C-alpha cells in the first residue's frame, strides 16, 4: 500500500495513556476479583479463579510498563515506571477479601537501563526505547498459597538505512525504515523526517516530494528531495508506534 506525500501524525499523550492504561488494568483486575468472590460465596473455597486473577495482574503489570515507556520516551520522567508499578502494587493489596495479595517489583539498572528505562537513540541508524521490570506476585490464603515470578520487557526498535543521489542543487534521499515491537515487526502511528544542512535541521514535508510506502509488515520505504548544499547528508527519523512509544534514529547517507 503506497501512501505518497504524507507524514503520519498523532495527538495522543503519554500522560493520558498512563491514566487510561492503569484504569484498564485495575478495572480488569477488579472484575476478576468480583468473579472470584462470587465463586467463593457459592463454594466457600478458593478455586481455579486464582489463576485468572494472576493473569489479570500480569496484564495490569504489562499495561503499567507500556504506559510508563510511552511517557518516558516522549519526554516524561524515567521515574514514572516506578510510580506506575507502585500504584498497581498498592491497589492489588485491597483486591481480595479471601487472602492477601502482594505484588513486588524490581527495575533493571544495568545494560543501559536506568530505573527500568532505556532510551538509546544513536547516529548509527538504530534506535531503541525499552522498559524492563521483574515481578514477584504472592497470594497468602486460608487453604492455598500462590507464587508467580515473571519479567516484562517492552521494547520498540527502529532500524534506519539509506542513500542519496544528486548534486548541490537537489539531492534525492531514499530510506528504508523498519520498526519492531518486542522483536516482532510493528506498524507505526506516525513518522516524521528531518535532514541536516550545515548544522541546521529541517523538517521534511510535502514540498520535498515526500513519498512513504507502507508494506504492512513494519517496513517502510521513504524518498524525498531537498536542496542540501553539504556533501554530507544526515537524516533523522522520529517514530511513534501504535502504543505511543517514541523512538528515533539518525544516519549519514552515502552517495549512491
């Protein structure tokens, strides 16, 4: 599917996503607890719905990590991940009347991560926005105990490469952009492009004969023309995926 002369745009907010994701997570967990308590009233015992509640809290944890990464990658504080998970952990303690739930977490602080967040946007054509947390979920009940340990890693990666042709009067730049969510090809919400000319960055728009082809598998080919007087053609791609996670990458394009 070819989408010429168009830059995808979004008006969504990382802050709003945080509120929405946490609300959904708590609603899902609360609904599961309600079903669990109804079963408890009928059977007066803890049953298989415990596993359903564990899945609900895992979903809540994942939503909290995604919303925090969306916020941090869009300029928010990296501490938002700890804040999100602390809110979910505190809320989980009051979910169930038939026992005690305890959700604890640990944020990664190595391998480029700080407080569980890694934003690596380098000039070599690879951009990575990632969040990583390890969880321990425990249930202490009258007749059973449940322990679940799990890790959640949310990563949006961007690979950018390309070349240019032409002269000082006009250069044509051809790019390939590949986007991944957690290692799998992913669609984007928007792509914004910039080129540099003697230290000044300019946005690419319709006046640059911009053409973007979406192959539907996370791969996009892009071309545009610009009057770049410098012999060095540097390009920057700014991408939001469908989770509103932002990632960017820069490259220096060789001449074809």
